């Protein structure tokens, strides 16, 4: 397996793609890529290009997916706020790469069994597929889509992101081989001699203690440890350092423990969700998740330092980090980085942050991706749609993975 990733900036979209393809072809040494991922800055929205024709002519590319992006990642850099394209290519011997396209009306009924999902995807669970998924943020229920894939393919990895750069329906586009669409989702199924390790950094750290929900109604948190959420936070506030007191007032989130049998939860075990509102009159809290009594939750904080530390921590726990620390780390590994539009230079005050951390922990492997309008990746064994997150897939042959 062989990976490469490049970025090209130009006033012309067609020229940027052509130059990216030629640079990538040189890096691959003439090998024919089985998979390409092309992310196009929204600054090129007014321009047209024959994406597939260019990449077929220059690379003889076999499969392509891609989308519009508020910013693109590749070649060791993250380009935001200016027109650029990112092209990531993989030569994947002994791997079946199957592109797919899905629209809202084709999603199976939530009350049905797994067979309709398997028929839709054209893959058997025995093949142990992994899924790379790019979705339009307006025209398809991405939560339902990833939940369906989890249901039909237990233990499979699904990673990806929502197209970005457009603020309204039909503003974004999705690419799949020679087709361009403004609706639905596209992706590829990977099966065979391939390993995909998912690393999800939600950019938060827990404060206080893990709490039991003692009362809830839908997404309304009524009681934790027999107190209202407001009562608990008022008691916690005075115990926190000044910086955390400040963050609690404007950067507070709720983490929901995904594994009910986890008796010693740690950072990264919680699915972090937004707090939508806090009623000062009764102490109740609205959360961006459905809740039920008996669940474990913990409050979390987020800022640039916390986000940086969380990314380093999540990466350091990975199998990829263990391989990267060994001299002679097996070749043939690449990474895809799906990062929130709220990260990048606007959060850290410097360019190339997440790419640089990934390189420092995992090693100097090709990294491609984009800044998303929502990130897709697993927490606690289930795939979710996230915000403010970096969802990373480290991909290689099975012998260099799991």
C-alpha cells in the first residue's frame, strides 16, 4: 500500500487540480492509485472543472470521492481562507474499493432489519468493511445514515465529514467518480487487506466527577446525583481554578458515557454534546442529546489549550502512535483528517496545528482531509456526528494495523 497527499493553490481550479495530480503522480512513482479523495476550497465555487477527466488523464485513477471545503488539508499543511485543492491518493493492492452514493429517500426504514442496509451498501458483514463517508449537511440525515451502518455492520469503522463552505442548500457539491451532486452522501467501502484505526479528539476535558442522571425528560436534564444541574454546577464552581471558572460560563459541555459497564471512565470515553440552555428559575438544562435516568454524565470544558492537549492524548493512546515510535515503522500507511471548521488557525492562532501534532505523535505519514461542517467518527464503539472535533483515520495494510 502506498499513500501520498498534496495541496495546490492557483487562481484557476482546473490548473490547481492538474498540478496537484502531476505532483502526486511523481510522488507515487507512476503507480496507479486505487482511491483518490479530492477536497476543493469553497473559494473555487464559481469555477467549473472536469474533475474526473483530469484525474483519469493524469493518473488513470480508479475511484474518486470528494466535496467542497471551507479549508483543505494535505501535503503537511492546512489551507484556510484562500482557494486551494487537496488531493490524497492511495495504491491499495488486495483491497476492494467500492464507491457508493446515497440519498435521503433511499435510506432504509429505521424499524427494519439489517438486510436492507446491506443490500443498499452491496457489502456483506463477513467482509468486515470500513466506510469513508462524505455528506451534504442539508439534504440527508447523517445521524440516521451512520446509525444504520453501525446496525448493519457491527464492529466496522465509519469515518468522514460533512461538506463545508456553503451556508445554504445546494451551496456544496459532492464528487463520486464522474458524477457531481449537491445532495445526499458519497463514500467508499474498503474491504480486504486494509486496517482503519479511528482516533476521535473532541477537544474537551472533564471537570468534577462522573454523575448519575437521576431524572431526565428527552433532552432535558432534570437531576444529577439527586440535584438539579444548576445546583451541582454552583457547588462545583468554587472548587475550580479561575481559568476553569471562566470557561464554565461560556465553554461548558456535557459528556455522556457511552459504555454503561465502564466503572472508571476517562477522558475520551464520553460523547460530548452541546448545552442548549440552562433555566435559572428551575435549574434544568437542555442538552443536544437524548437522555435517560441511570446514564452516567460528566461536565466538560473546551478551549485551545484543552483542545491541543486532548488531541495529543487521544493520538498517544493509538496503535498508530506505538508504530510511529518504533524505528522502521512499516511503510504503506496514510491518514485522513476530518477537522471542524471551528478548529484550525481561528482556534489555535497558528496554521497546520492538528497536522503538526499528528506528525509529531504518529510519524511523518501522508495526511489529507478538510475542515468539515460536522465530523463523523466513533466514540464508545458507536459512530456519531460531532462538532469541534478532529476525526482521524490511520489506514494501512492489516499487517501494519490490526
